[in-house]
C-alpha cells in the first residue's frame, strides 16, 4: 500500500470519533477551569455578602463574561487548525468590543453627572482590582487550554496564545462576578473587557511560549 493511501485510510477511520473526542475534551477543560476559578474566589476572595439580594446583577455580570468567552472561542478554535482563515471571527470580536464601548457611553450618559465617575470606576480610587484579579483567576483555565491546544500544533502561536488568554479571562470573569461588589453597566463593560484584554496580552506573550514545539 502506498503511503498516501495509508494516510487517507487512517483519516477516514478516525475522523468522526476524533471530532466528538476533542469537543468533549474542550467542554471539560472549560468547565474545570470555571470550577477552579470559582473555588479560588470562594477561598481567597470570598463571595460578596449580599449575593442573595444581588443575584440578578451577579448573573448579568456572569452572562456578560460568558458572552465574551463565547465570542472569542470560535476565533481560538479556528487558530488551532493550521492554515484556516479567520474570516468573520475577527469581525465578531471587533463588533463585541464596539458594543462594549457603546454600552459604556450610553450607561454613563444615563447617570447623573456627579455619579458618572463613581459608576465608571466603581467608587474606588485608582484602577479597579478586577483588572488584576481576573488575569490571576484566569491562569488555571489558560494552563488547561494551552495544554489542550498543543495537541493540535497551531502555527500562529502568538494569536493563539492571545485567544487562549481572552477565553480564559472570560471564564475567570464569570467566577469573579460572585465577588465583585460593583454592578454598574459602565463598570462591567469597561473594566471586565479591559481585564479580558489584559489576559489576551499575557497569553500572547507568555502562553505562546508554551505552545511552541
């Protein structure tokens, strides 16, 4: 049998099973990352004391974070397949970022002038801590996703690292919502998004080194 024939036969036999296998592994990886981040929040940061009364704002922040991860995930999955065009996936990320900017502006316009700064910054001086804490909480998911992605031997490793970091940031932000005491829309759409961008930058610089073969 020729080498090309052997490769084709193996590919035909392994295709469907492999597809189901990697999708299951990906879902498990993301779930484990979320659980680990949530445990870190509970143990080291603690759940906000009024979480019962504030369950709706907490859920909204978690849903925003999940949406961010869901928008970036197709971009990351496409990067793990060498040579595949990114196409609409780049546009989806840019549209999401634009909607976040628009939502921030609209939310701040709806606040009283004297409350805009507090609503935007969360009532604290300096840069909000979510920009620091979300990247820390994202580390376990990023490590798991990097291990998962290495099996596919991605070629655009800097972009892949950035995508892994951003997805991990969205997962971490879902867990961080249990602790975050600030519920204003402008705060979430600005600083959660910036925290996810920081995760992407760290993934591009650090994560890409672990993707290199």
